[in-house]
C-alpha cells in the first residue's frame, strides 16, 4: 500500500477535479447502460378481456368474442378457441412471464447508481461544518465499481480529525475498486442477473406446459360431453320404441287381439328405460357443466352447451405406424416444454456452481483513489508553490476465510442439484416415451373396440328385427323382444364409448408430442 501524506509532490491544479468529473460521467453512463431497455421492461397489459393472451392480436375497435354458433354443432376447435382466449388459468399462466420480468428488473437493480449524501454541524469546543456527496456505480465489467464525490469541511477540527478539513472550495474525489481474484469472473450481482434472466426464459416453457395440459383436459372433457350426449340419444331412442309399441299394444288389446298382460310387461320396460334416460341425462348434464369451465362467452362467463349442439363423431384417422411413432418421439424430445425447462434449470444451477467455485479464491482487490482540493484555505493543504495538493492512493486489499466452508457448501449443494436435474431430465425423457406409447395403445384398443361394437350393433339389430317379426307372427314374446332391444342399445353404448376413448387418446397423443391443440391445424403436426 502506498499513500501521499503531507510531503507529496504537488500535482497540476484541477487534475483530480477533471478525474472526478470523468469518473462521475462514466458512472452515470454505466447506470444508463445497466438500465433495462424498453423491450426488457414489463409492458403494460393490453386492453383485452380476462384470459386473452398478450401475444394475441386484438382489434382495438372491437372486443374479442367467439362466433355466434347457436344452433350449430359445437366443435372442439371452438372449445379450444375459448380456452385460448378466456380460460382464467391460461391468463394466470401468462402472468408468470410478467413475474419473471419483474424479478429480472429487480436483479438489475443491484447495478443501480447509488447516491450518498450527508450534512453535519458541530458546535462546542470545535465549531465546524461538513458536507459530503458521492456517487457509486457497480459495473458488470470484471466486477469493478467506480465512485466520485465532493466534500466540504470548514471550521475548527481537532488534530486527530484534520483529514476532515478541506480548502474553501471543497474536495473532489474519484476512485476505482477492481477485484483481481474473487468476484472478477462472476459475483453475486452478475450471477443474480444471469439467474433471473434464465428464470424469465423458464417462464415460456412453464406457460406452454400449462397451456398444453389445459388444452388436453379441455379436449378430454369435450369428448366426454359428446359421448354423454350420444348416450342420451340412444336411451331416448329405445324409450321411444317402447312408448310407440305401447300405443300399438293398447290398440290391439282394445280390439281383443292381445292379452292385457303383454302391455303390462311393456309398461314395465318403459319405466325401466325412463329411469335409464334420467341417469344418462344426469351424466350428460354433469359433463356439460364440466365443459362449461372451458367454454366461455366473451365476458369470460361459463357457457353450458345445449344438447342440440351435439356433433356427430368424425371418422377415425389412421393410427401412427411404428416409423411415425419413432419420428414423433424424437420430435417430442425436442419440443416438450418440460425438457426445455430442465435444460434452463441446469444452466441456472451451473451459474450458481460457477459463483460458488469463484468464492474459493481470496478476495484480492485493487483500490485506486484520487482527491483534489479547490480554492484557498489552510496552508497545510497547499504545496510549496501555493497550489492545492492532489492526493493519490493505490492499495491492494486481501481477505480470505481459512476454512472456506460457505463456498464449499454452496458448491457441494450446486453439484447435488445438477445431479438431481440430470436424473429428473432423464426420467422426463422416459416418461415422454411412455406417454406417447400409452396414447397409441389407447387409440389402438379403441379402434379395435369400436370395430367390434360396430359389428355388434349390426348383428344385434338384425336379431332385434327378426325377433320383432317373430313377435308379430305370435312366435315370440315381449321379454325376448325387450332383450334384443337392450342388446342393441348396449352395443351402441359400447361403440360411443370406444369412439370417445379414441379421441381422448388422440388428445393425449397431441400432449405427449408437445403440441397445443389450440394451435392452427397446419402447425400442429411436427
């Protein structure tokens, strides 16, 4: 360490003043450079309704809304459009980006320009007055920081506080603190900004993951509602058959061509089928209420879909081949937001590890300082030629904990976290493959069941018609006719359930690949 006590050679008048102004200018410039750009700062929320994503273009002259499709079939695309625009949890997920932006802005605050000021007066044995103003700017470059300031001290000071005395014009000072080992490559400020920046990047896959999961749940709920509606129609059809037959039986009994007991048996069938229709209607209403959480009006209110909007099942698409499955698996591994999230979390932990390993090094800092008094004053502040002295100081400061347990512990924790992330990432990869194959298994089994149910409907309907013809000829009875009708209805129920299961499996397949079904159709397929 070297200093400049009372016998320093005089410097040029105002040299340190120029240095102080230069450092102050550099500090302000660095502060402006550290300030986030307009694109980095959280933008004010657009004028949209609840749940409308901020990246969705909105016509400023009209409010967004779903097309008026009252009376038309409710499509899955319409439900997913509603989810994309108005579902509250989608809106909540979008806020993660704003939260991350706020945390990043807060982390950048560690590089804010700091203003320090003090004012003091002493009355008594030594009457004096002191003023001190300073600026300090941490820099991202090599962990350095610069400072500049001005102080004024006049009056009487005891001999042990003579360093507080300045010339009449005060003293200008400036300096630089530069880490040479610890905090040179990385420090807590830069690490905080890097981690917050990664956290902002993590928000994107987290949001996409929630959107995919919500769209998947909405799709499965939609097909459950479609299946429940078709079950109601089937239950109503078999009830209508029994009620029409009851009218025919009443006419035959009135004509004396049939025993009254035949109608009693049919009326028992009517009561039984009415109960089944009530149960099917309750399940349909329950599924419609569940679907209303995803289907909303332009004000964001849930809309319970009417049964008259029930669509027909579309034709089943072809199942993916083994080659297509392997291709989609590779696409999923590069597309699934979970894997992107784990990769970013690994990068974040690597920042923590670098910071911890940097703390192994001793704190060895280079300090450069300069001060220059201005104006007249005490002769002790003047050199031989009457000019104010310029004081310079260069120092090297060293500090190091002997055991360094804090640094070792943080590094150990970071390495353990990295190992956890690698294992969890591998598990996520394995889970993606399992989910993809399970979705294909669901669709494959559903196709098989739908084909068998379709054949069963055809065969049972033939038996039902044949039994009805035999009954008209007096060769059968009402019990057998009812059994044939029930078998036909049960086969139709199985076909409906198989169709719904296929499309629920298709929703799982989309989610396994990492495709948001609310995306445009031409962008869904990898």
